[in-house]
C-alpha cells in the first residue's frame, strides 16, 4: 500500500524550462563560455549540476565554482520565478492530500529555491516537507536527496513510498534508495529512459498519476 508520495519538482510539478535556461545562458556568457544550442541547454534540466555542468556544458573544473555562483546569483534574483505549474498538478496534489497521503517535494534542486517557488505558487500547504540539495551537506544526487528525506521523516516506510519523476535520474535514484519510481511523460525526460532505469509505469498527466496511486 502506498502511503507516502515524493514528488520531483522540475518537470513534474513545475515547468521550469525558461527559468533554468535563461540562468544558464547568463552564467555561460558571464564566465567566458559560448552558449550552445537550446537543445543542449534543455538537457541540463533534471540532472544534478555536478553531472550537467562538466558533462553537458563542458564547464572546466577550475571554472565550476565561479560558474555555479554566477548562475545562482541571477537565478536567485531574477529567473527563479520564470516558471509555472503544470496543468492539473495542483488538483493532483489536493486530491492525494485530501485522501490522506503524505506528500513531500524531493528534488536535486536547491532546497531554498524549492521552498521559495512552492511558496510563490501557493502549493507549500500540500507538503509535509520540502527536501532538496544543500551546499552545506553536500547532498545533490537524487538517491542522496531521497535518503535525506527519510532521515528527516524516519517514520516513513520505504516499502510504502513512491517517487514521481520525469527523468532517468529520478528512476535510477529511486532504485538506489530502495523505493518505487512512477514516471511522467510530460516533463524533461523520455519514456524509454524512465523505463530502462527502473520506473514501474510512465503516465501522461497529473490526473493519471493520482488515479494510479489511489488504485494501488
């Protein structure tokens, strides 16, 4: 029986494409890097920055801290709120909340940003906790965030917990952390990536997510 539902943030609850891409473009141009094609920038939505910056954007190790600081500076002051809720996601959260499920945001995104955006969009009320990456604790990979969520809510049972995610990083992280991943097709990943990395199902809308969980 499912009792606890973890939600990835970018690509599941919010469409953050513009906010992240605009921040990356600013950081690239201000640290001396060329701006790649839009499709390359979009690949950076989903994976932790420790993966996307060196492997996708080709940021050199010696430039990593400056790039990250520049990105966070513009993101925190300007582009953070260039996002919107996906159609139907608030109804999904409200429905699951009303039916007694314990909901948690569980994201590789910076936790402070997750909390600020959730408050801005008036959805923080649906969650018992909002867990994200933190520079202080060196938590960033999805499996690390999931494990940290359980540390903060030790009464939650992994066998009663699922995570709703949109990329292979969510599916792989769920497997590594010992929980089930339900994928969604409307985010930034692909169905094949989700399934091949362990997602038990891939659903096309928040309404289908709520129905799937309630039927389990």
